[in-house]
């Protein structure tokens, strides 16, 4: 008999809320962490993308909130705006379906701080957002850290990197010593764990699998291309495949806008999410992608961190990830809940050994493919040339330049 949410110690109201969302049995990470979190243990939880980590910490937080007190009782820190807003939507749904009067708000950077201060006057029970902006509001005495009982670091490995560590530490130091600290991530490097050691108090460490696996529902392939031709090859693949919903990953956030412009130049409906964009444009891009108004979303690893959008059919790696662990995060956006997914990487000949490394790391097969006769075919082992922009296209461009001159 599988364990039920009631057996984990959750209240009937929360169990009912989950059933309204079609969730009737806990995942492995939820089963192993919820009882420990209800006992207010510090905890480190690691499990693959899409295994229900958000509910694993939200359910115990909701149960422990004292709704009679109008004060902030939990902080959830995230590395990206999109993840914060996603968690906020999850909390709103949980509150509505459970009938619990738990209040929450998302506090993120690059947004009018006066409006956020206005929201905080209502003394929200849970605040989710970026560590920098939350720290700023604590320092302005708009958030009372002394009443916080639980702090969660979602995507903890990113929050404990060199860029975010100081702000995260500063937020934690503003709370009381007995505040529960909870870390969740799909991957936790030894460096991240070492940085967390001084912050945690006798933590329970739960790893659902020691070897991180990629869902078997995902097919992996790569196409050879010169670096300068990658956009052109990507354009052809998109035309050929016509993916219903695809994420395109690049490594540098500053290149996102340029990539979107190049795709739009070829009449492909694309949007991008990146740190420099306004909240309104990021929200617009996310909503249009989520509701099928556009089929292509360009993002960096940081921008896409923690995104949970249903129905993503394809992942395109315009750049290979700098860290093999990021490949796991990227492809984990597709092939969920038993659905099929496809991960396609565009690589130069020098990057082929990296493909072999990914195969070995995750025990997967990334097959070499090529486009021919309007189809995707297995690449011939003897084929030595990489995918290039056709001469006819190059000649056309040259003729245009000549005619302009």
C-alpha cells in the first residue's frame, strides 16, 4: 500500500486541497521529507527536476502557519523572478483549495519597491522572492525577520554560488537562531554543501537517488554545425519539426535578445526571458509561451531555473551547457509525467567529446543526426563535413550586398 498524505501527518484540509489538484499520492521526496519538516528539522533535500520538491516544503509550511497571527512566518528564497512567481501561484492555489487563510506575496528585484512596501503592510504570512530585494526590505524594516520560523532556499545550489551567497547569508543572519533552514535542489555540489554547513543545525539530508537520472521518456540527439551557422541550422530544424512548445537555451544572458531578433527576422514567433528585461516583458513572454501564443522561448540557465511549464515538447541547446549538471536541468523541462520529449544540441566538431561526456555521465544515448531531403536522418559515420549554410543562400546574400553597393 502506498503512503498517503494523511499518514505523513498532514491535515485533512491540505489533503483535500491536493485531491482537487489531482494529487492523491506523495512522491518519494515528499514522503521522505514532509514528516521531518513538520518536526521543524533543518533539512537538505535533493531529487530530480519535476519530482514535487515545491509541495514537499510548502505543505509543512502551510500546516505550521498560525493564521491568527498577522506576521511573516516563512521566507522562500529563489534565484529567479520566474521561479518566485511560480511558487506564489502554487501557494495561492493551495490556500484557495484548502480554505486556509494563509497569505503570501512575491517580492522580486527590478520592480517598484513602493508597491511592494504597500503589500507588506498587510503582514503576509509567507514571502517568496529574491534574496537581494528581501534583504533590502528587512533592512528598511518593512519585513520583520524576527517572526520568521522557516527559511527555504529553493534551487539551493544556485543560491549558494558566489553571486548569491552573501545576500542569502545576510538574510539568514537577520532571523532568530532557532529558525528552521530548508534547502532543496535537483543537484547539490560538494561546494554548495560546504557553504551551507555553517548555516545548518544538525540537518537531515535526504537524497532520493545518489545517481541523478534523466527521464527515459526523453530522446537525445545532436547536429554538427559551425559556430557561425548555428542560428541558421536552428531555424531549419524549427521549420522542419514545427515544435508545439520549445525552450531554446544559450549560455550568455546578454545574447538572448539578439537571438530572439534573429529568429523573428525569419518569421519565427519567439520571446526571451533574461535578467535585464522588465517584469512586465518577462511576465508577458511567460504567459504567451504558457498559453501557446508563441511556440519558442529563449532563455539562459539562470533565467529558466525552476521553470515548470506543462507541454514543453522540445529543448534546443544552441550552446552546450558549461556544466554537465546544467544539461540535466535543461532537458528536465520536457518529457514530464510520462510524456515524450526531445533534446537537440547544436555542436561544433570540437564539442563532440563533450557530448560523449554527457552520455557517460547520465547513461544516455545522444545520437548524431543530419537534415536531408526534408527529413531528420541518422548521420553517416563516414560523413566528415559539418552542417553549413548552403552556398545558394550565401550567394544570395552576396548578390544583395553587391546590388546595395
